[in-house]
C-alpha cells in the first residue's frame, strides 16, 4: 500500500546516510523502524534463535559459528 510521508530535511539526510551505510533502501530502513516500533521486527540474532529451535545442539553450534563473521568489525570497512 503506497504511503506518503513528509520527513524534515535533516532527518531525511540522516535516513539517506544510514541507508547508504547499511546498503539498504530508504524504504527498507523506514519499514524496519515501523516494524521495530510495532514490536514485530526481528533482528538477525532473534531469527537465528528461532530457526535454531528445530536444530540439534550440534547444528545450532555450527550455524552460530558460520554466522559469527557478521559480528566482526573491520576498520577498513568504515573508511
């Protein structure tokens, strides 16, 4: 459903910068913010926990290990 939203220039600039930094569209960032406010947004850790519920302990550990590189911060990525 299309929705028109007026955003002050200073907030639109922050939104645009955040979207570019995270590689997302402004629409995606806005939808995530709405979902978070409504309590329906699930971050990656929550989703992994839910998905791991049907896995064996060994499979869950392997999944956690394979996703651990997403938690690493490389200074070169911020330049």
